C-alpha cells in the first residue's frame, strides 16, 4: 500500500500567513482600545504663580473649593479627577478657576455676618482647556497626582507626576513671591 502525498499550493501558505498577520493587528487594536478605556482616579493639587489667591477650581466641570495661596500651593491633595489610566495623544482637560474673592466688610473693616454666616463675595471665574502632557500610566499610585499650575497672564499648565515642583522630573519650580527676593 502506497501513501498518497498531497502537495499544497504555495499560495495557501501565503494566504494563511496573511490571515495570521491580520488577526495579530486586530488583537493589538482591541488591546489598545481596551487599555484606553480604563480610567484612573487621581487626587489633585495646585500651585499658584500669581499675586491673587485661587478660591475654587473645577476640572472638567467637577471640583470645589481649593484655596491656593498667592505664590504658593501644594499641601493637601483634593479628591478627585478622573483620567485615562494610560495617556493618549490629544488628551485635554478643562480647568475653570475663581480668583479675587474676598470677605464683605463694613465701614469699620469688620467682616459682615448675615444669618450667622460670614459673607463672601465671589471673584472672577476664568477657564482654559489645556493639553495633558504624556504621563506614565498605570492602575494605582505609580501614576502620580494631577498637578495644576496657575501661571502668570491666566495661563494654566497641568502635569501628572509623582515628583513635586523643583524636584528632578518636574519642569516647574516651586512658586516664589518676587516681592520677597
């Protein structure tokens, strides 16, 4: 009994290889899409390079009071901002902030009270949409804090990092009051 040998056409190998390559591309795209959809909650902190304190901050419409002193910042972190776990090109955030608020005062310079509450006069709201620079992604504290930098002339920069202003890996110095130098 003889065994019949079947020969496959070389085109079958080419087609098979093409299908494997195409499947690989599909799996890579699906993996990227799944990774891009993951979200991470990060605390945020702000630094102010201006003479006027920041009274409140909102990131993408969420936020609250974050009193950032003139030429200062850091300190306590505030919860939270939601970011993609992994940076992607074109990532932006909308930063809205209020500055210049003050306590209402009477003719003697005393803070005005009404119904048992001090009266705060809100300052001016400003808003900027800014690019988020690349950051190390992850799911956990290795991603770092979301940092907001209120720069002169109403410019705003952001950074997601584990390093503080003035430390290696952070392009921003800690704010300094130019009147005291």
